[in-house]
């Protein structure tokens, strides 16, 4: 049977369990550094993209593009089963257990689930022109949003590569692929702005970028297989495709749906804010809000490398240690403290230069976005610490609890508060609402603290936890 790609993943002889744990910790640090560098490049490509769109389209058309992309995101939210994160955790556990059959099954189940999602996104997108005409009196924006729904199926191969590389902790390969896709997207949008400077050209360039990155993903998968040792290579693509018809969906979709409540809940809040601001304040004010969000989002990507390394690391650790609860508890505590303090420091630096950065990057038309950045940044006081939430809920089999908490806070607290703030204060209310949503994540940190306090004497996680 194949093994994971790294020599530190081989199970040591009896009496040397500490050595494998130290090796995994070193690998985690190495992966985190690689991913942080990669996320810095990704951040730069997205910032370049936002600058190109904001300057090339102008505030009004950039606001319309934001509306179109928001409508697409709402459809994606409804159809998304959250299978990517669930598949990464299961694939990482299979690699840790050195189970070839399980790896093929996870990848095949992912493709099957994503195919269903892609079809659902296209069907739901059919109604977007009517929605845009009813809510914004702009049917053309709805057609642009429907066209963007083609991104759903195109992103399937990108997600497949993400699972195969990140789940196996092939972080360098993943970073090269992800950064290459970001650069390609930026280049295509640059030529679209240069030659057309119209919304339809940007939409076509976005779709072209999705198609090209899917093709690059397939080539990347093949290259990784060719250049790897037989025991380290990901499963043959043919074997995965042959397993798709009989691949089970229940376990993956059940876990994925619970994970999606959290991730899609955050996406729903962003879409809700964009949609309502576009209606209440207009497209120009929405453009200012979008610039501020891009800036804050770019800062958040510096935390993404740590989050992406953490999930598979814990899967490998549990797979090789038999579910050592004490080690799990220490890892969660250390990562939460380090990431939280690091993120607050990075945010302070970016906020300090925000007035100069916005003026230099986006121009004088978007200077109002600086105040919105200051307000949104308040949420980062909590956000960095909550990077451990998803891995905690996945590996302690608490996803049901996470889903109930997120649904309750989403519909009982956050959306009502956001509606009142945006209706009363427009774009300023939207920025306050965005910060409030991030700060409210503290409830998950309290749940984690309470769980470990109640299970202080537990030696190991329940066998079979995935």
C-alpha cells in the first residue's frame, strides 16, 4: 500500500512514539511557513485583481460587478455541500493510516458530490435575471450573475487538486498550483480591462480563468504522479474516475453539510451585506465597501496558510497516535494563542498603512473605504484565535453542535442585527456589521474551552473519529 509523501509519516517502532510526534510538529511548522508564503502571493494576486477591477470599471460598474458576483455567491451558498473541507480531513486521515482504498474512495466521492453541486448551481442560476430585475431593477446584472454560475462546475477540478495535495500535505506542490492559478487569473483580467473596460469583458475573463485553471489542475495532478515515488504518488486518476459511480456520498455529504453551515454562514453574511448595501446605499457606496472588504480579506489570507496546514496535520497526528487527546488539546491551545496574537499584530500594521495603501492602489475615488477598513479591522481581535474551530469540531465529532450554534447565531442574532444596521446607517452600518460578525466567533472559543475542561481526564479520542 502507498504511504504519505513524507518520511516522517512512517510509523516508528514501539517506544519511539515521541519521535514521530516531534517529526509531525516540525512538518507542521514547515508546511505552515510554505503556505504562509503561498498565501502572501495569493493575497497579492487578489489585491491586484481588486485594483484592476476598481480602477478599470470605476465605482458604478465595479458596484454592479459586485452585485453580479454576490448573486452568484448566494446560489453557490445554497448548492454548496461543503464537501471540500470534509474530504481534506478524510483524505489526510487515510494518508496517515496508509490506506490506498480509502484515498481513492474519498476522491471519488468528492467528484461525485461536486458534480451534483455543479448541476444545482446552473439550475438555480436560471432565476437570477428575474431576481436582479425585481430587487435592483437591473436585469442585465442578473444575466452576468447567471454566466458566473458556470464557475461552479469549473471549480470542481481545482477542488479535486486541493483535496489531493493539501490532504496529503504536499504543501509545496499545492502552493505552486494555487499561486499559478492566481497569477493566471490576474493576467486574464488585466487584458480584459485593457481591451474592453466593460463588465461583460470582465465576466468572460473570469470564466476563461476558471477554465484555464481547471486544465492546469489536471496537468498538475499528472505531473505530481509522474515525479513522485510509487508509494508517495496520489491515486491514478483513472482509478478514481472508475470508482465514482459506486462512491458513497452519505458520510462525505453529511460531514460536509455540517461544515458548510459554518463556512457558508460566513459567506451568506458577506452576500447579505453586499446585497442590502447595493439596494440601500447604491452601487457607488457598495464599491467603497467592496474595496474595504478586499483589503481586510487580503489580510485574512495571511492566516489562511496556518488554517490549511492545521487541518491535515491534526488528521495525520490522530492517524499515527491513535487519537492522543492530550497532544490534541496542547496543539489546539498553542495554535490558537500563536495565531491570534500574530494576526492582531499583522492587522495593526496593515491598518496603520491603510490610508496610504488605498489612495495609492485604488485612487482618490475610493478614499471613503479607509474608514470602513478601520471599522472592519476590529473583528480581527477575535478572528485569529478561531482558526482552530473547524479542526476541533471535525476531529471531536462535534459538527452537529457547531451547525446548531452557527444556525442560531446566523438567523437569530447576526442577520437581524445586520439588517437594522445597514438600513439605519448604510455602508457604515455594513462595516460595523462585518466586524460584529467576526467578533461573535468568540462563542466557538468558549465551546472549545468548555469541552477540554469537561474532558480533562480523557486519554484519547473515540476510535474511528474522522
